[in-house]
C-alpha cells in the first residue's frame, strides 16, 4: 500500500516538496500542509507508516527545520513552526489547534528576521514526543518540551519542560498532575 | 526590514500541469493570488491596504461583513499570513499599524480593534472586542431565536462591547486570547497560551490564564 494524499477535494495542486517522505499507508489530507515548508534539509519531514495527517495541519519550517513522525500517529491539525527539530513518536495523538513552536512568538521563517532575535542554539529548542503521547486540544508545546512515553498533556496547557513517562501534565502554566492510570 | 527570501508558493504552482481543464485552473489561480500586487476588486470595498504589504490569501477577509467605511485599515509593509481571519460581528473596525506581522490572528470586531506598529501576533491568537452574546440566560434565550435563519437579526440583544488597543512593539505568543476592553501597553510581551482580560502596562511580560505579570525569563 502506497501513501495516499488527496488532491481532489481541496484547491491546492502542488506536488509534495521533494524533501518530504511519507511512509506506506500514510494518509495526508492535502499537500497544502507544506505550503510554508521552507526547510533546506535533505529530509525535511519524514512520516512513518499508517499515520494520518488531517486538514489544517501545517508544517511551517525554517531552513534548518526537521520533523520526524512515527507510525500509527494521528495529527489532527497541529501547527508545527520550528527552525529546529521536532520528533513525534509512534502511536501518538495530537488534537486540534495545537501549536508546536520552538519560540513563543513563532512566525514563519521569512518573517523571523523582523523579530530581531538571535536564533536559539540547535538542540535547545527541540520538541520531542515519545511513543504513545497524547496532546490535548489547543495545547502549546514550546522549545524544550519533551513529553515522555504514554504521557498526557491536557487541553490548553503550555509546556516547555520535560514531562516524565506515564504522567499527566496540565494547566497554564502547566504542572505535573500525577501518574496516568494504567490498566494492570 | 530585511530583504525577503523568494516566495515559493505561487511560482511553484505555475509549474503544476493542468490536469482538469480551464474552470478549476482559474479557481486555483484566484486562490492566494494577492502577494503584494493588490487587486482591490476581490477584497471588500471597505478594506484599505497600505503599500508594500504581503497578504497571503484573500480568504482572510471571507468573513468580513461589516458595512462601515473604512472597515479595515492596514498600514504599510504589513505581513498577513493566510491563517489570519478578519471577522465582523455587526459593524466592526480594525486597524493595523505599519510593519506589523499577523501570523494566525482571528480578529472578531464589533466596535474597534487597534493593532499598533511593529506588532507580532503568532499562531492561533484570538481577539474579540465583545461578548458576542448576552451573559444573562433569558436574554441569551431570545438571542438564539433572533439568530435563527428565518428570524430577524435586528432583534439581537445588546451585548457588552469594549474596544481593544494593542500598543506599538507588542509581541503576542501562540494560542493567546485577548478579550474586550483590554489595552496592551507598548513593548509588552504576552507569553504563549495567555488569556488577557485586564490591561497590561507598557513593557510588562505576562503569562497564564488570566494573564499576570512575570519576571523576564521566569517560567510561566
């Protein structure tokens, strides 16, 4: 089964950028998601197998931006705005209107010079979602957010720190609320 | 403002072969057409745009129904990305100062939203200068009737409306919400995810819900 993406129901006809790789059985609603992808990396976005990328998802990547997404992950409509690395594991779920951005005042790469801020050091602003993480609606993950395996980030939270595995983090500002209940 | 890198969108689109015949190709060419070369005919007549602006999509004005003139006044060298939406609730007025960057602002105006100069608004930010609907339950019940398709929108109930003023050099972080009657002072920084319900003094850094001042560098 090859990757599928829909060019029939939307008014956007661009082919995928050459440095975007979709795995087998992955569903992409539209290549419109890559209209702001200005990454010059050889592989800007790599998506694994059987991942779903729904409408209004946007990869807003600067020249050094790089995103990897694992297998069986569901991206409802996150805006991923970074000039660094974003790594999303397998079996993750990312809900509506979430923002994954390396800086709080994230703007597309062609406007970043107008901010007059020095580029953050590479590595400091990485965002990592380990396998099986779940991000609630309208949450914001800023540079330095590392969500552990199986952890849950509540709706509307703002996270810029490391959340341990199997932990719930929620609130604005976000706090660790406790362990995720697991069936044993 | 520094030289912009070359835009990739429209150029790339021209190279796509027309697989469908003329009609859809025209539509495609209409979409996101206006990149600095203004075609005022396809914008609402009460939208006034300064020189050297970058507007990614005319879809930003699809929900602008206000009849006031001027309705939207945009200064010079303003950058407006396609995620930004201008919405009128009744008769609204929105002004945006020179050199501002609106990435993903949803501006819902009943009276007046003023954005200053050199303001940066990040992704998924909401501005609303009214409550939209009455808070009192019985009035809200009448409002639901007035809003029904066959009823008279003239009978809509009065709501609390207070204008929003955003000063020069303000930066507003991703997923923030700015509510009615708020004045954000010059140079203030609104951290990501804030809900701004009170005035912010000039130069302050605020975070949280409701947004409160924090020290620069302190974790919200």
